[in-house]
C-alpha cells in the first residue's frame, strides 16, 4: 500500500465513459487562448521538472494587463523574464521552492520570494499545503494521449498527479518528445481543461555532469564511496557535481546486486543496470525495480528508461519520504553539501543569508537512511571552495545559514581527504574526525578553534 498525502480536496477525476478524443480535440487551443483564462489575483502554479515553455511565455506576455498574479515555481528552469528585475512585481509575485542560477539574484535582492520547504514536508497537509495543490491555474507539460486517452508526465512525475486533480483549471502543453514510463506516470485527457501543442519543444534531461572526461576529484570521491557501499545495498544519489559523478567515476563498479531508490536518476545509472550492477534483487520493497520521482541524466539514459519495465516513477510524496526509504534494508543515502561545522551540522542550501539552493530531498533521505536497518547516510563535499581560499569544514556555520541536516542526523562525512564517521561520537570526537578530513591548509586554524572552544567550557 503506497503512502499518500491525506486531506487534499480532489476536484477532478477522469471520466472514462466520455469520448476522450472529442474532449481532446475540442479543448485544443493556442497558448494565448489558454492563458487568457488567467485573471488578476489568481494563483498560478507551474509543474516541477520541465516548465511548459509556450504557456509560460504567453503568461509573461500579459505582464501589462495582469496584476497581483501569484506564481509558484518549484524549481526555475526556463527564463520567462520575471527573474530579471523587480519591475515585474506588480504583475507577478513570483515564489520559488529551489534557488537556481535564474532566481538566485532575485531571491537575495528580495524581488523573488523563496519558500522554505523540504520535499517530504509536502505530504503533511495539516502543516500547510504544497502550493501546487489547489491552484487557480496549474500549468503542466504532458505527452500526446495514447490509444486509451492517457498522457504521460514524461521524465518527471514529482507532485503532478495530485496537482492536476486539485487545481481549479489545468492547462497542459503537449510535447511529442515526452517519454512514457511505468509507475504513476499518467493522466487522462478528461482531467485536463485545455491543451496547447508545442512542436518546437524537445525532451528534457536533468544532469549537472557533462559528458567529457571524468575529473580527478570525482574519481577520488568515487574511490572513497566504494568503501562505504556494499553489494546488495539500495542506493540513493542526490543532485550535485560530486554525487552525480559517482555512477560514471567507478564508485560501484566492483559491486553486485545494488538496488536503486532515488529522487532523480543521475547520468550513468542506466549503464549500471545494463551491466548488471543494479539488479534490485535484494530490495525489501519494489524488488526488481528501479524507483524514482524523476528520470535524469543524458539523452541515452532517458531513452533507456522510456517504456522500460525495470524503471517506475512515482510521486514525490511517496519517493522522497523517510518512511518509504526506511522500508529498504541497507539503504544508503548519498548527498552533497556546501559546508559542515565541527559539530556535524551540514548545509546544502545557503552560506549565511546567501541562498544557493534548497533542501530538496536530502533531509528525508538522510533520515530514512538512519531509520533503515543497516542504513547509512553519506554527505560529500569538497574540502574547500572552488578557488581554494575557504574551507568547507568550518568551526561554526555562518550566522543565518540554513541547517539542512542537523548534527544528530549527520552520519558519515566525506571530503577528498578521507571519511569521518559521526554516529555516536562526542563533540570533541566529531570535531577531530572532521579536522582530519579538512584541507591541510586549514587544519591548524580549526584545531586552534577546537582548543579554545573546550578550554572555555
């Protein structure tokens, strides 16, 4: 029995007795006609994953005649103009759930609003609704319908099924490049109000790692990871320039019968399936299946997942959920951080008040790993900033920094200099373990802080 968020009012259901072809044809319009249904004061939610391009541009084009439209974008990926400056504020109040390069300046300057959340908090309606649910207008991208009238959400399911079924009006952009997968990746055309065709749109992949030669640093992290993951484990890899390299940098090459339960499949995951490294043979639930909320990686990865019964995509409230993750024995969560302090507090979101990203699924997966029988939670981070001038192992996190993983949930921390085990360690033991994997240039400074810290107690 799959976990589902309870309490969200479902406003629409598929009408399987209707003539779906007639509904589809009669409700197919151009983007401008569809967006004309948006009124001043409406709440407009974009889907997570690929944002519908034609619908987004048509909405932005109405800047001069709309006022106080509340736009929610879970993860900004396309530039529709409203990230550029604060002149858009009177027309569109834009709120994002994850800071990306598009929205970062606007967030830190204040004209783009940042919603603090972690993915698994979406499944607790009594603490507040996911803003995609119950929107006046929901914008989503789908595939063309199959012979039964069902469309696919493509390479990413996220929260789309619930968002569609709770919205007052659903506008869908039809993209013929969208893949189909098994799992919960479908919506019937009778659940959608208007359809807009966009032949120019292409398929979409999620990857921060290019195709070129694997960096030496990635190989080092893969070498360290290989000593922490065992054959038969079920693994999760979060987004990040380190964690996304692990499959291709050899972290799992000498292992067998791994399972996959992850938020997004990184580039190279499918090669591990082809090579028999990932078989899902020993998974406690979903035995034999790779489970994710989104299919990422490169075009070859997504093409392999398309129509492949070995892969199933489910909603984020099920996948990015510590209760679900913990049902897997030997569940290993591998995520990336920006910095960690000597007590083990870790951030993947901000340094001080500067917002770089969001919590995403890291808190849920880290907690799920700690709850799992035989589970481990691994945090990867380079020892220094990109220019080498600042340590990422800090005496204390800067004031205002968001703590993504609190110290009591930090398990294993990895830099290129080694592995620090945190579980059941005292503050002094944790600090010494972290100093040992800090960059050598900063170890004396960290050690001096540690001496002052505990002499003063």
